[in-house]
């Protein structure tokens, strides 16, 4: 932290500018196949493009339906949407994250620039902006939804609270149409945001949480997720599969912990690319997550919403997914949520320290 504070704002800004330039260059090098790059988790962009143009009539989610809607009106372009996503990746998403973090460019310039830099460094989000994948679009909708939730929880008027809350619920339903368990976690978090999160209560809540997971799995609540997970062994025979068997309820919790370590925290280092993602993506998140939990007393309703979402969303995909390549896509929302919580609390803590310092009476000589 001390080292990062010593870096000048000008140097961070230069890094941001250079990174944008480098990413644009790499984007076109990969786009025009001067550089080949294989994305993990399967290439579903060909399916989305085929559906959009009417060559496929089976919609697995609402995203291909949206693409066909644009195609029917003559506005669909595979490359055009990809360029649009690149713009979102470079500018829109970083700005949304800073907005959600409560950062102001003038008042919190260093934190603001670091937040933008982190979003730009994030490699997975960049690679999935190169085609008509739904990931960048879902991240955008998720962040807009979080912005509405933040606005909702700041309302002092019951009337406006209800209006914004209803808007947040609609966004949650739309997220369900894009990815069911993403929307489910978003909506349930909307109902649990008042749950008190303190250092002492976190231990009790954690024990109850794991007991609840064990019991739910034991009575068969996660049966469909376990079946879906087993499909990875049949469809994806690569070395990035964890190979965990969740069919035995007795060892469910040990397998869940291993799944979290391997997928959420990237410790399943099976190839150089996994090591690279661990260094660039996971290590900063681990540090920030530790900081958030250490300073949980600064969490307000919005931060509680994000933490609850983090747990609920991760709980589902850690059980249902068994492939590291797919995991880097699924954990996008978890990691961005941690980014927001970290800078949000960092700013609140700094304001609290400054306020305390100003209130301390000075001695007069």
C-alpha cells in the first residue's frame, strides 16, 4: 500500500493511456488473426452469430434473441458489436466501477485512477470483448443494476425507494434471462441487504452458511447442479477440469472448498495461462477481499448487498462448474464486486480518519 501511494497520479495516468493503446493494438492483431488466442470455456460466439442470422432456432438464453432482434431490423453486425464491446471494456465499465465505488476524480484522484487501471488490466474481460459473447454485456447490465441498487438504498423517501427498488428487481429478472443464477443471486441479495455483517457475526454466519449448504446438498437441492457439473467431464476433456465428484454428500464441503480454491481463487495452476491469471487477477482480489473483511465495520447497505451477492452467486457456480476456463468468466462479477467494495471502504475509511483528525482539539502554546 505504501509503495502504491508513492506512485504519482501522472505515472498512473500514463499507464492507463499506454494500456488502452496496447489493448487496441492487441485487439486488432487478434481480430485479424495475426495472433491466435484460444479462450477457455468454449467458443459460444459462433452459436450466437448463427442464431442472430437465423441459422439456429434454439435459444439457450435471451442474448441470442436480442442479437436476432437487431438483425431483423438490419442493425446486427458481428464486428460492430465486438467494437462496441471493446469501447465498453476500455471506457464504460471502468467508469461504472469508479461511480459505484463512490470515487470522485477531483477528490479521490489516485484511488480513481487505480480503480480504472485495475479494470483495464483485467485480461478476461478484454478477451471476451473480441466477439459477440454475452459476458461484456452481462457485466454492463450487472453494474447498471448495482448502480440502481446503490441509488435505491440512498433514498430517504419511501415513494422513490419503491420506484428504484422495482427498477432493480426488473434488472434482476433480466439478468436471470441472461444467466439464471446470476439474476437469482442479484434478486435474493436485494432482500437480504439489511443483514448485519460484523466481525463477530461473520463467524456465526459462516458456520450457518456452510451447514446450510451441506443440508441443502444432502436433501438434493443441488442435484441439477451436480448433474450439470458432471457434464464437464464428458464434454471438456482438457486438463483444466478439476475432476471433483460432488455425488457423495459426506465429502460435499471438502469438495466445495477445493472448488473455491481452484476456481474462485485460481489456485488450480495447470498451465502458464492459469499462472498468469492468478498473478494478474486473483492476487489483487485476495488482498482487497482481506482488506474488506478486516474493515467490515465500514460496510453500509450497498456493501452488504455486494458481499451477500458475492457469496450467493459464487455458491451456485462453484458447485455447478468444474472447468477453470469457464470459471474465469463466471467469477467476473465476484471480482468486480470486490473491486467496488475495496475502493468504497477505502474512501470511507479515509474520510473517517480525516474527520476524526479534524475533531481532535489542538493544544495552544
